[in-house]
């Protein structure tokens, strides 16, 4: 046991398996008391299984740490309130919130049902809001807190997971916004985009889907090999525990990528080029744009998904 997070209390959602499990164990190893949150649903969000959360709690206690289990769903606003209050009631206060709960339902957009969309958006994006909303009041009052939400490189655009990509992009924008709201109170909010092999990311169906994308020319052979040889979730926690510590108190509103042997930070979204209309009251016409956009705004641009030629 270390003492880098001694005296801190944490909530980790999606902590029964995969990356969430590794994060919960790592926080506890650094001295934090942990609420292990996981209702034990399937990869697609169905069913319940209390065992995963209980097993992680048992493992933390076996290693000399302190933890309690919560089986509440982050997708429910009141249940999420209960998750945060359980931490406060069990340990006295909440210092760290890790938003890691998620499900996957992959389909191309023309096959995506309303339920598939709603479920993924609700668990990932609304779940992140629900827990952050309830934690923020306590953290603001005590003028200290760390909110770390798991996003994905899919937030930059993905294929066959538009619901997931939208949710993860929303988490980035949400985090950047609340970082600005809460920073003055000593509460930092950051995102981590992990790459790791788990039951969520590396099923046989997922592998088959990646191979189809490669065959269709949507991804490169290099990227396919990178995906198929994804490292395990044990490489993710160090960045999270660092961001959760006092040492990272001045890091706020950032998005980090982490995988085996590599930590990266995403660029700030900024306007990179502009064109101006000074005459005619500043009103652009279709003809103006038809001429100006390709020659200025889109110099060097490559369409990421050009139309296929008719056969």
C-alpha cells in the first residue's frame, strides 16, 4: 500500500471489470477508500450480476484497503445520487470521481435503432453527467475534488459506433465545460481516452468488424494490427491515479490518451484557418464560397470517406 492518495475517498463507476476494475484497485493501492460501482450488466447493457463489484471489493480488502460495493445504475439520476451519498456516508466525504461505466451496441447508422442510441448515450453521457452533478456539490463546498471521465479516441470519429462516438465526444465537451465551472473551487475535471483489450473492446465480433473495415479501405493495415494487438487494461491506472492526486492540481479540462508505453495529450480544438468578406456588408454568396473554400479553407484536405465509384 502507498500513501499518495491517503485520506482520499473515491467513487469508480464501471469498476467490476476491465479498466474500471484496474483503476479501483490502483486507487486503493495508493491509499484511497473506494466505492466500487457496477450493477454487472452485460456488454450491451442487459441483466445484472452483483458478483463483479463484490469481487473487486473483496480483492481491495484482501490487499489491506477499504472499499464498499454499489450496484446502482449511473443511468438513473436518483440512483447516481445514491452512489455519491454512499461514499459520503461510508467514508465522510468524496474527493475523487471516476466516470467509467459504459456499454456498447455497434451498428452502422442505417441499422441503429432508437433503443441502441438511447441506451449508449444514457449510460455513457447521461451517466457521466448524473454522477458528476451529484459529486460537484460536495466537491465545490469542500473546495477540492477530482473528476476524471473515460472517453475514447472514437470521439474524433468512428465507424459502426456513431452512438458511442457521440457519447464520448459529448463527455469531452461536458468535461471541458465543467472544468471551467468548477476549477475556481479547487475541483479539476479531465478526460482519459484509454486503449486496452477488455470484454468491451476485443470480442470476436469486434475483431471481425475491424477486418471488414480494413478490407473496405476504411482503416490501414497498420491501424488494424494495432487494434488486434491491443494491450491490457493494467497499463491505464497510473495516469488516472496521477490526475486524481494533489500533484495534478493545476491540470484541468484536458484530454489524455493512454496505452502500453505511451501517454499523449490531445490538441486544443481551435480554428486553424479563416476567410473574410469585407465588401457587400460581409455577406458571402454561394459563388464566393464555391471559389474560396477549396482554395483557402480546405487546402490539403482529404475526404475521410470518399464516395465509391459505381461498378
